[in-house]
C-alpha cells in the first residue's frame, strides 16, 4: 500500500515564493517521508533548508535542469515545475525523454502561455462568448509601417480606442500596453505597437474589458480537472491601486470557492468555460500532456458575463500561495494521482487566506535607486509564527542565503507572508502582522484585501449586473 511513511523523492524546479509554498505543502505530508531535490534560480533560504540536494541554475536552462535530474534519478519519483520559462522551453518533454522521471507540468505543446495569439484562437473555437474583441497583426502580412498603421487605425475605428496591445510571446508582463495606463492617444498607442512589431513579434490588439477580475486555477491529470478556490490578486505596485503593474503585490481567497463580489453561479460559469477549453485540448478520452496546472485563468467579470483575459500553464504567483496552506488533501498524494490519471478532487479547508508581498526599495519604482544594505532578517516573523502556528506562513521568494549566513533581498518580490483565518479580515491582520515583523529595507502594500476594496468590488458588480 502506497504511503504510511514511504520514502518519496521529488525534484522541484523553483523560482520565487510559489515554489516555497509547494515545497511547504509537500513537506507537510503525513503519509510520505519526502526527500526534496531542488533546482533553483538562487539559494532561496527556505528551499536550502528543506532540500536534500539543492542546485542553483540562474537561467533555469532546461538542459542543466535535466542534467541535475539525471544525476539524481535513482532517488527521484517525480518532479514538479513552478515557473513558466522552463515549461515553455519543454522541460517536461526533455526530462521524461532522457531520464524517465515523470513531471507535473504540461508538455511544451500545451504550454498555452507561450502564445497569446494561439490562446485567442483557442478561446474563439471553444467559447467565443468569453473572448474580448481582438485582431492579430502578423509581421509577414505588412510590407511597410504605414500599411500596418492603416490596418491598426481601421481596427480601432471598429472597436474603439480603449484596447490592450500585447506581444504574441510572453515577456513577463513587459511589453503589454493598456489604454489609460500606457497611452492616451492613438499616436502613443501606435508608438507602443510599433516597438513590439519592429522587434519581429506578431502583435495582438484586444478590447479592454471593464469589470472585476478573478484568478481560476485547477489541477489536472489529463482526464479531468480539479478546480481550486478562486483568488483575487493586486497587480498595481502601490496602495489605492496606483503605480505600474507588477507581478502581483498580494492576493486573497475567501472561505468558500468563490470571491465576495461574485456568486456561486459565476463560479460555475468559470468552471464550464474552462471545461470547454479542457475538452478541446484533451480530445477523445484523455491527454497526459495537460498534467499539472494547465489552466491558471484570469477572468474578468463584466456586464456581458465572464471574459478570459489570459490563460497560463503553471501555478499562479501569488495565487497558489493562498491555496497551498489550506490544502486538506495530501499534496504528495495529489501529485501521484495526477501522474496516474486517478485525480478526482482536491479538498481545501474552508478558510480565508491573504498574501502580502514585501519587496525591495527599488521594486516597482518605489525608489528610483537604492544602494543600501539588502540584508533581510526573518527571525522576527518566524518567532511570530510560533505564536500563530499554521495560521501564518512565510515564503521567501527573490532572496538568497550567502556564505556569511545572512539572507539578502534580490531584485524582485522578496518574501510573502500568508495569513489564514475564518474571515478575510482575520487573515489580513495576520498577514500584515507577519510583514511588520520582517527586518529589512523592504516595502509592501498595506491595503491588500482591505474591506473598502472588497465593498467597492461588490458595488461595481452590482452596477454591472443592473
């Protein structure tokens, strides 16, 4: 019988707090003796402390990752990948072909975030009602800048000026331009368009949709999907939703599967749309290439129903950090079931969670330049964790432990605190108290999941429905 103290070797491909949250969930297994092999972007202190073997691969090159797996495959039962870059580059295909170690992430073919254009065409085939209006401008179709400008102007005449301009390939959020944020005139819009187009990339222009956003995630074994509770993240850098879009400054989950500003019917609508996408990609029967989290979907709830903003083939950051601490199902067992094709459902505790990120002084333009000490001391927040127990989680992200034994902030989101409570307010207070206990030159938003934001979202959805 599997479990009951069985030793299990797991390789984790890591970058940031997302992988730390998954490692934490794996280590909490009561049925398995977990041994971790971590291929990391840097010496993340959490991962170093939990790994039997830890290697730093700064560029997350799939060949180097595969070499690490191959050298340790005798002790590895399966692997899991958090960041998108290796998934898009085909890390699963390479590892499974060369080492035989099964990987939990989609194959290169189903790394759907690899092309925004392909996503739009897929949605158009499966559920066109969830697609914003869009047009694709391919480099090969235009012989001059004036020709493509005429085509862009013609499309804007049809759809209006309020659009988003996106490169086809992923650029970690950079390169995407939105009316009202990055440009306020057609000439500015076209300057942004041209900067992408002249780099050799096809360009997607799509209708800017208004509403309230939610993030949907689901595990998949290739036969079926098991949906996780919906999450709301905060992309803007500063309080009051000001400043540039970042990778996400925090997020929250309610104590049920849907968020406070939507209802059970909205949630069921999300699941139906994702099921249509899954059915299309799965084909007849099953499709093992979709194993993992092939559907991390950004929905916008509008007056015309839910629209799909984008689909990713990986766990969300910060959204997965809301889920992992309240996972009631043994995560190791969930992983085995995904590999075996026997996943039926994933159970989460009916708790609210709030994630707050603490970030470097120069992140998001908070300071133009910071040349001071980047040491970060987490001993205070870990002491606080002794008081809160499982209701406070601390996940280091873009930070590293160095030869002097100290931990240092790098250039992205440094560390997140996750508060868990019976209500969003309770979870929020725990998360913020954890953030206050971090010693270092970091800053954070103080209004993640604040009651006035949630009330505003509820009012907005009510107005849209009316």
